C-alpha cells in the first residue's frame, strides 16, 4: 500500500481538486418533501410590507446525524418550492442580503431580537440580486427542484460542535421584478429548528415559531488542510454489504477500513484502492452481479478473510506533507457463493481526501 501511494503522488498532486459536497437540512428532506409550506423567504414579493426578513436556526443535529461532524466551509445555499405548489414563472429579487452565524442560544432559545440570535461570527455571506427560477409544479416536482441557488461571495466556516446554524435572509419591498413566486418547502415536525420572521411589522420581528425549518441544500467544502472521508454509492446484497472508515485520513495516521453485513457464505474479501472515482458507478449486472457497481479504478488491493460477517483492513497514510490533498478511493468486494450468478458482491465507495490535520 505504501508503494501504491508513493507511485500515485506525482500524478495526483497536479490534478487533485476538492469537489464540493452538500447536505440538505432539516435532516431527512434530501429524500422526501417537507410536510409543510410557507411563503418565506423567497415565495413572496413583500409588496404590502416594508420588506421581508426570515431567520432560521437549524439544530446542529441536522448536520451530525448526516455524518457532518467536523468543520465545514459553506459556499452555497439552495431553496426549493413546496411539492404541492403550482408552476411559478419566477423573477429576480434585485436587492437581498444573506447572513450566517453560529447561534449562541440554540434553536430552542430564539427570541424576536434578531441581534441576540446571531453569534459573534456573524458574516454577510451574500449581498446582491437573487434569481428565483421557474418552478416545475407539483406533477414534475422532485427533491432536486431547487428554485433559488446562491453562491456565497464570502464562504462561512461552520462547526456543528460549536452550536446551531443561523441562516438570515432579508430584502426590502419593491426589490422583486418578474412574474410569480409562491410557497416554499418546509419541515415542521421533528425538524430541530426555529424561525424568526418580520413581515407586516418589518423590520421588527412579528414572532417566532418552533419546529419550522425551511428546506435548504447547504453546499460546502472541508476547510483547507482538513482531511476527511465521504461515502458514495451503495452496496449490493440482501442486506447490502457496507464499507466504512474509522478515523480521518490525516497524514501520518492509520485508519481502519471495515466491511459489514457479509453473508455467511463469504469465503474471502478484498479492499480495493484507486485514484479514479466512478460516480455513478459502473453497473456490474452484465457480469452476473445485479445491483452491484464498481466505484473506482482498481489500482491496489488488500485481501482479508471474513470473520462473523465482517472484514477489516488498515490504511496507513505516510507521514509526508507531499500527500496533502491527494484523493484515494476505496471499496470492498467479497466472494459469496450463492449471492448471485457469479457469487460476488460489492460495497459502496469512499473518497478519502488526505491532508495535514
């Protein structure tokens, strides 16, 4: 494995780039619509008020329950319409401001005093025009029907261990030009979130609501110099076999790569290592492995014998700064007679980004 890493370093250093990741909050809304709706923040023109301000505070558990347990650099925010909403033609909010901070009170302690809900790391992450694209209507709605997409001009460093995330949107009346906008997607049950809103009393807050989380896709990067591992794809088998990592791929560290849910018929397994990521994976159905995929180039492997439905190998990262930023992908596979036509099954993949801390 050490020789493999040494061999790939020269080619990888020149080409490795960190891909943006994302997480949808409140948790669970990445695969299903929220159970409620509201016009705030991007579904009203605020034409009868002085403006519209919506501050949402999202509990850190919305991140940690989705494997975001470390600091992230938030670079993008996206909102979507309610799944029951009709088609909207959209338009442009010519003047809007978005601010982020880490809440000092938590979502359960919010008040109508906007300032006290913001933490000392308050940052204006975007100020300018915001486009609301046309929406597909309920018949064509999907979980990726994002209608407002903002790339932050100032990224925000958020650490879930330090508190809940505040997303604060504000725009004045008269700033909207264009056609129609309407209800946004909201999760109102078990959302670990709260809102503070200013509409008819703008700029003062009208009130607060608990368990009100507007659905937002949070795009992020790990902070520079931060090592991380992220899974992708899915394993096959019944139940699907899994591939997980223990520890972060920090230079000089050794992490464990574990395979689980192996059938009792498994006789031998392998952890595969590669530079290239196949996402979505290469369908292995033509080889007699229905539902299985190959998620990486196979450049090296470590063999292991399953014990009690599990297998494990170690991944030793050399103690050299030359490996900072190198990406290595891993996946596991096992021979399991009877599992399918050729008796082989495979796991999900994991992308490991090696770095100094």
